C-alpha cells in the first residue's frame, strides 16, 4: 500500500499547478474529465483522482469511483475506519457537513493537525472553484468526520514537528540549516527555535524565512526573505519564537546561516499553545 506521504505529495502537486475551473463557476476540471462526469461538484472527484494516481491507491478508498463523499464515509464506517477529530493525522480523509442535518457536503485531505485540537489544516478541491489549502474548525456549521485509510506505515510530513531531542540540526559557516515550522495566531500555535552556540566565542547568525510547507527544494534561494541577525554569546543559547519574534505565520521554512564564529545547534520545539 502507498503511504500517506505518497498521497499528500500528489495533492500538494495540484496546489502548485494552480488548478481551477474553466470557465469559473462551471465545475469543469481535469478531474471531471478523467472521472467521466464533468460539470458536477468535484471535491470527491479530486480526492478519488489523487488516490488513483498512486499504485495501490484505489484500495485505500475501497476501490470506489464516486463523486459523492457520503459513499466514502459509509464504506469507511463499515470497516471501522472512521476516527474522531482528536486522532486525525496528516493523510487522513476529512468529510464535511455544513450543518444541514448530517448530509455530507464536502471532502478533502488532512495536511496538518495538532492532536486534541478542533482545528485541522486541509487540502481540498472545489473550494472557491480551485484546489487550495483551508483551515477548518469543528462546530455546528462545520461537522467533520475523519477516515483513516490503511496506509502501509505512518510517515509524518515535514511540517509536523517531532520531539526536541530528535529534532536538532547544525548550522556552520559552510552549511546553513533549514528548519520547517508551522504557526497560527488564530489558534495560538507557536514554534520555538533554540540556537545553541557551541564555540568559546561570539557567533553571529542571520535568519531568513520562506513561506511554504517545508516542501520546496532547499536551493530555491530566490524565495528567501531576510529576517534578523543575532549575536549569540560563547556557549550560550538564543531562543526565538517564530511567530512573535520573526513575524512568520503559517507554514514556513526558517534558514539559519552562520556569518562568523562556531557551529550552532538548533533545536525546534513542539508547537505549543
């Protein structure tokens, strides 16, 4: 079976293509043409299309070929694959009811979710006529069901932040360090960087940021924006709040470049509220 990363990679690729309806408001897309039912609401066609692009993918959605999200929900319910929002993980399918009595209205992919949170970050088709990222919060007008496909293994996308002990990178004069982060002022989600100077001298670092989700090539230098320069004392640590100190919100990569001094160990803390 494919992994959730395989599926999310395909979905993210459609974001990069800027796929939209032609003409706007017509529901006509390449997914409808592929499906054989163009000109109809196409959020489910998009989800189904993504799975069919990966070898073994159709089995993850029970080999369904449907443009109704309720079919996927019902099939998942029969095999016990529905999970609560508190357990939602990247790569899960999310199905929506806009508060009209339990009828499924929309469908997409979970791209990011903090365990226990009622907010999920998604990739969806047929949202304002395009494929786009959205932020959805559980409530009376946004009821959500989650489907856990039988992926071959759990692969955490880059934007999910691991425990601090396992998430250390080193920056030197010869090699900058690139750290993915995710912040959201609306939910109070922060990401902290602790830059530890290993030298017995002052070390000067320059920080850059790039608004992405950790999925751009490291050498995309034209996308970097200069943030701040810091001097870190000998064998000392400088802590940075990405949201408050750098003013960077959403998915982003932070680049740490050493201008002078010694090596710097950078620890990325778990998102916190």
